[in-house]
């Protein structure tokens, strides 16, 4: 269907070059590349994926020295993304970056790598709950998102990247707390503390941080480290607020009632 259109393109360039007009040949080459790319994009926008893939591949083959070949390479990666072939998309975007390190679209390609990894985190209901699954893809997505934000803090994609980071961060911390509670049921208190400390250090600023600190304080109480537990409960009250501050205040109240005293700090937080 589209082969005939492409077959004519090299012939046009060839005729111009025989005339000897180099500037005209270059202009025609660029115009032909643009026309071929636009035809491919019409198929892309209409979601005719197989036609778009073939046409974009032809642009790369027939016009390798034009800007449109570079754009076609990037659109082929986008095509994988649109078809939800996220692993292929990641590979294609990384190949684009490798081939065009100084290209202005490298930032976009890195953003799309992060988004592909984010989309590839499996949330199907047919699998166990998210916190029970292997987190390798989520961890890779988190690292990629963090790297893009670190290298491009003012990126035009930063809002979406931060939303993705917060979602992935929450998932990863939830997993750490799931494992910590598993250890707690087995009375493996040092393992609980280690898991929580790892979560707080690795994923700072998580919305689940106050929950993690309350769980750590509860574990410290079981380890007869009441002073450290009290300090953590008070930290949650002073710095976080919310439902876990209420829980922390109740713990301090129970401890004070047991000891027959009222904590001034707990009283101020009420």
C-alpha cells in the first residue's frame, strides 16, 4: 500500500544529484524525508500501528542522514509504549539515548523510560497484593525517576515524575512495612528495626513515614527500650500529626498511666 510512495523517493533525489545542483539535492532529500515522516505520523496518529511501524522504519532506512530518521527512531520507541510493550519501549528509548547523546529529545526519552517502567509495575488483581510481590520493577522505576529528577530538576515533565515517584515510593515502603510486620509476628525485633530503618533511609519523605516510626516505637517497647520508644512517639506527634500522631499520643498516655505520671509533652500535644 505504501511501498510505491517510498519507492519513488530515492529516484527524485537521484535525478537532482545528476543535475549537479548539490543544494537542490539536499533540499529535495530533506523534503522527501519530511513527507515520508509525515505519512508515517498520519498512520501513527490513526493508531494504525503496523503501518506506522513499517513507514517509520522506511524513513530510517531511506533517509539515515536526515533529522527525520532520528525522529522516526524516537517515534518507534513511542509506538512500543503506546502498544503497552513497555520492556521493548525501555530498550528502544535507551538505544535512542545511546545513539543520540546530545539530542534535545534525550530528556524526553529518559522521561519515557521512567514512565514505561512505572506502567510496567503489575497491578493485576489476579496476583497477590502489591506488598507481597517482588518489587524489582518498582525499585528500578524508582531509581530511574529519581535519576531523571536529579539530573533535570526543572524538567517540563517534573510534575508527572514526582507523582510517579510518590506512588512508587508508597508501594515500596508498604512492602517494607509488610515484611517488618511479618518479622514482628515472629518476634524477630532487630529484623523489624532494620527493615524500618532501611525504608525510612532509602525512601525519605514517604507519606507512610509516621506509620513506620510508630511501628518502630512499638517494637522498641517490646525490646524494653522505652526511652527510645517514647522519643519516637513524641517525634511523630511533633513533626507529623494525623492519625498516627493520635496513635502515638495514646501509647504515651498508656505508658504514663502505667507509671502513674503525665508526660508534659504528651499533654501539650493533646
